[in-house]
């Protein structure tokens, strides 16, 4: 029997796993997909929110601000790209400045530091490409952007190095109460545990409702995005928000840590929890609404569009607690935006609940740091030449758009919880994330995966079961 089983390997689940791995506990993370970061955590705005948007006194506000303050040190410990670029919430009408003041007051109440309301001249001086109609803005210097894939993967790798077990391709189908804990019925057999942490994203209400009479309900909200080429990377240098509405923070225009510009998201409620296909209407909305804050967005430089599904609980609040009528079952549900920035604080919050239940001893040998994949582009020419001389794989460019080498892909495959698919390699190294969107590099990446995993090319997938790419050999097809 495990001490703790965590359902879900997104940022909330893996942040909780990392925090709990500092204790003498037998922990397992179960994930229905083939890798970490396959759900909401892989398709979001990548924003480290300052914390002015959530209502004062809410758990969402508390963990947002706490997570924001933790993020710089965490990014350093886990070797994750982070840019504390700040953010602007812009308004186009003098009458709307009252809403800016409300956001400012909320931020001050939440403990956000450095907030300032800027006039028209100050705002346009900071970001010259703002729409001419912008009249004022709320400046939040503590906001930033991070790489959501690398943060999620780093949590998981660090937890793994500290003894946490991960079971992928393992969907939880039922949960039963047993003496001393719970039995999870999965597609790969039963798993027994003393404590369950329910970090299942858009499916968290399903598991909650299996064990509790006090039901919750999550509505999937799809967010469509456009990602622009790096040639558009100087459009804005800070995250540009519009005034938030009923369905969230609205369409933003923001730099990424990798030099692109991201535009989006929409907030479209839907029934299907797995539907992440973009729609023409959704992308049209992204394009038209973004023009209200930033002029001349070069949307023709879009290299890809994508959508993610957020887990909006009816109460609009994070639910992180041990259930009153299901002792030992800990919810980590309704973690929508600002879930990414809140994740380190979410992990600590879950840790306090679980250690309060189990009262474990703290490990003497917990390792808090993790080293990411070496990027030769960050080295001097002399250092790069020395690296290639030592390991020629770092001189073999596989992805021309992002200049990703075979050495980086080999590292991605063989490190803890290594990549097993094209998407696994992509999220770890950016091979396939450039202008051609893997049009040239995918066959070579597949060859490396097949060779290193000792599989046939036909067994290599895009993102796990059901996503095979090869159906046969040319001369065998009629």
C-alpha cells in the first residue's frame, strides 16, 4: 500500500509530488496519458500572474501571491526559463479607469507589491505598439512569463529523483473506500493507498463525486491561442492584458520566454472535457479582440494555433482540502488560472494537509535542485566547440528552426521520466516547435527515439497510444 497516490501529472499534481517527496513517504503519481504535462498544463498562457485579479480573502488570491513570490527562487532551483517582465492591464475609455482602480485596490489587499496606475503617456512610453485608443494601464512589475512545459517536467523529474514513482498510461476508473485508505481501480489493475490527492484537472469533480456526497461540478472552458514566429518577438516586451470580464482575464498579447509572441485565449464553455481543437470562430475572436489592446498584431506570422481546456469549478475558487465525509481524500480541484503561478504554493498547501494526516518524518537527503537539459546555444563558441569535441552528438542539428541538437534529444530521452514520443521530445527540447512545426525534424527525431528506446519506427507515436504516425512502408502500400 502506498502512503499517497496523486491522480494527475499536471503542474498541481507534480508540484504536490515534489513537495511531499521531502518526507519519508511512499508516493505514486498516476496519469492516464503517456507523459507529464499532457492536459491543461501544456496549453496555457504561461503567465506568472501578479495576483491583483483574485478576490481578497480567497484561497486563489492567497496562493497566487504566494506562488508569485516563490517563482524566482523555484525557477533557479529547477533550472526553468523565467522572465520577470511585468504586465499591463490596459483600458480604452476614461470611464473604465474606475475598474483599474478596483484591480489596484484588490492587488494591494492581496499583498501585491509595486502596483501603479499609469496615465496615457506613461503607458505608451512603456509599450509603443499599444492601440492608440489605450488611455491608461495598471502596471504590475512582479508579473512574468515562464515555460509551462519545463516547469511541469522539472517538478516531476525532481520528485522522481527524490523517490516518487510515476505510472503513465494508467487511467483511474473507480475509487473504493477500504480499511485504512482507498483502492483505485485502474486499467492496469488496483492500487491501494492511505491518502489520495485528487489533482485530475477537468476530471477532478468525477473523482470527488465518487467518494463524497457533497458534489462539485467542473465546466471545461476552452481557450484558443495563436503563437507567432520569433520575428514578431519585439511587438511587446511585457504581458498586455485587457480588463477582465465574466469569463476571466480575456485575450492577452505576451512575449514568451523563448522569444515568440502568444495571443489569446478565448473562454468558451463546452461539454467535452477532451476537445482541444481550435475553431474558426475562436481564432477569429482571438484576432479581433487582441487588436483592442495592441495595434498591428502580425497575425500572418502565426506558426501554430492551439487550444487548452481549463477546469472551472462552479464556485470559481480553488478547492484544496481534505473532504469532511471522506477522510484521507484530498481535493486539489478547480485549479484554473492563476493555477500555473500558484503551483508551488499549491504544492506546499497540499503538503501541509497530507503531512498533517500522516505525520511523516522529513528526509535528511532531500534534493531540492534539478538541472535542465543543456542548451548549446547558451554557450560561448569556445565552450560549444569543446562540448562537440567531447560529444559529437551536440554538433548534429536535428531541428533546424530551433537549432536543437541530437545531444539534447538524447538527454531528453535518457533523463528521469524521459521522453517516449515526439511530443515528449518537443516539450523537453523544443524540437518541432519552430517555424516549420516539425515538418523537417520529426522523421529524424523518430529515428533517434526508435534507436534509443529499442523500438521499431512504427511503434513511435506523436503523444502515446492512438497517435501512431507510420502505417507501413512505401512499397508495401497499394
